[in-house]
């Protein structure tokens, strides 16, 4: 459902220069009633955002949706006070929930500026209505060049991973903020969008050689994330520093700190357009969303269990296609077991209803064959 838009134009607090290449927007949302969010609600939030962009710039919306490479935006899930001791995420009537969307290409940031000329008054996520109380710039509008010119103080910095964060390594999830993986995540986006690309292998080898973990507090968590599949990730905080020899390569030394400043804009790891990998600079453990509703944990565990079964059955196929099919089948079966309608599942997976129905039948048949 399309959201109503506010008639008033955006104020100075949500304005920025046309040259801006990075910005982060925070929406303050108020629930009209008590609502129960389904575990994978960030899929609907992601779709709502792209439909908003589509109303005034279909080409940009298509690029943000279809790009197979790194996407030039990231978004969070909802942050706020949820009902305690709830199996699902329960929104309380009248409470404020915060949602953030970041852009980090000039085209995307310009699109966000156009969007805010007639900002939305509400967000509709299936049957959940959230009124937009306020919109503010949470991460300053700037350019890659300006960020790179900022003064460097000290020899270390800390990052806090607010939402579950994960990487892929050799086909498996890596739920650890290992320096090479963390900075590889940022470097990919830097090379694509800054116009100042550097050698990936050389920089990551330098990271391996000179970055030291000073301290960390990490907790692992399993969640259902993105359109399909589950993720084993982590939340928490970590401090990185450089050894004495690091300054011998001045360019990489500066880039290390620049990427740290970009972490809140980019997010960390994969599926950052579905709420994973939300990152803050500094050590902020009180901000960490360590509580994951039991329904979401159960869904993630069930999806992982089923994915392993279906992938094992398709061993001969191998490769990304076998993994994709296994995740689709697992997601459909697991969500049907939780009571989600096939129509909602097909919408979230962005596949036709009949295709989802066929996948469900094939998956159930495969499970019967797997029984002893």
C-alpha cells in the first residue's frame, strides 16, 4: 500500500548540498496500535522503501533493487522498546521506534533529497501502520573527499555492531569481526562508490600484517535475514589499532581510518539492505540489540536445518544454484510451519505464487524421501 505524503517541503534539518555522496536519515515512527511483527518484517520494509523511490525515479529504484554488485544504500530494522517476554516482536501503541536508511552514492543521496521534498507520513508493513513523527539527518551529508581530509587522531578506533552482523567465508557464515573480513566489506563499497579505488589484495594483506585487536565483546546470534535463508552472526563491540610499522604506507594508513569513519554509512558484512550489520563508531554496548525474539531464533534454526537437508540431497548439482534452491525451499517450509500464508511468502521471496506453491510441494516430497 502506498503511503500518504506530507504536503510540507523538507526543512533545513533534512537539506544538504547537491554534491553530497553520503548521508544517513533517521525516521521516528509511532505505532497506532499494538502490533505483532512477523520475524522477517525487514523484507517488507525494504520493499516499501524501494516503492517509495519508484514513485518519482523508477530507474533509481530498479538500480537499487536489481544491482548484483554492492548496493549504494543500507537500512536498519526498527529500534525501540518492544514488549518484554514476547515470542515475536511486539510494537506498543504510542511508542516511538527508529528506522534508519543510508545512501552512499551521489545518485542515491540525490534520490533521498528528492524523496524528502514530499516525505511520507506513514509506513505500512502488511497490516502494521506506523506514523512518521519526525525525519532527521542522523549521519552528516558529506563527500568521500571531505571524509578523507579529516584529521586523524590516535592510533586506534572502536566499532559497535548493533544488529546481527556476518560474513561469508568459503560458503559458510563467519560470525566474527576478523579484521580482513571487516575491512574487505568496507573496501568493496569504497572501491565502487568513492572514485578512489585501491588494490584490494594489497590493502587487505596490509590489514592482515598491521591491524591488532585490542579488545572485544562479542555475542553470537542466529537470525532469519534477507529474502531467504538464515544467518549466524554476531553483535557487540571491538577496538582495532595499528602496529608501529603501519605508517610506512601512508596511503593505507589513512584509508584504514577513513573506512572506520564510513562504517556507520556502509554497515558491515552482508544483507545490510535488510537490517543486518548496523554499525556505530565507538564503544556503545548499551545500544546493542542482543535480544532476538524466540520465534525469530526458531525460524532461523529451522531454516538452517532444512537448508542442510535440501543441499545434501542436491549434492550432485553443487554450486550457488543448489544453495539458492535449498534456501528457497527451506524458507517456504519453515515459514509455512510458523503459519505464514503462501501469498506472503511468495511476495517476500519475489517469486510468483504458483512457483512458491511448486517449491513447497517439492520440498515436502524431499523431506518425506529423507525420512528413514
